[in-house]
């Protein structure tokens, strides 16, 4: 099955998201931006919402599917929680369309720091975000 196309990592880059978040006026604006980004994430087809594609360590249900074309990784993900869908977009922007080496080399901690979000997330949301990143890194290893 082909993964649904999305704009993250191509039309919507990590640099564009950082600029958008840094221009926001406070945490509430950043939160709204994350929700808006989540609305641009296409729903994952029901056929891909399988138990083996669930990300463990997330409080909400999160599914992560991937394909590799040559050396390039493509990801699709979804969640049953609105804010988590937005957080997924931040991760997809960072890793979509990259090689395994680029995925391993990407400094996700600096990226998240520059977004100014992690300190405002509940511990379970922060852990879930890290679980998604760890699963992507594992797929690319």
C-alpha cells in the first residue's frame, strides 16, 4: 500500500516551522500553530491503523508507517488526539524524505529546543514525542 502524501518535509520544512514558532506570541500561539499544522496532516488509511504500526510509549494512539524508496525514507503517521497530530507534523517535517544517515545525523533536540514547545508539554506528551522519534531512528538504523 502506498503511503498518503503530505507536505511535511517537502513544502513544510523544519526551518519554516521553527520560523513560524519563533514568530509566535507566547505558548498559546505556538499551541494554535501546532493544532493548525495537524490539520494539514492527511488521515492515515484505516488499513494502516494496525497494532504493529502503533508507537508504544504514547498516551494517545499513534500509528507510524514507513516506506523506503532506494535510500529515501517516507513516513506517514496519525493519532486520535488533535494536539498529537500536530506534534507528529513537527517530527515528519524533520525526517520525511531523508536517508538513514540524514535521519541519524539530524539534531532533533536542538530542533525541539528552537520550537520552544517541550517545556510546555505534559511529561507523557513529551515522552510520546520522543517515542515517535526513537521509532523513526530505529527504522533508519
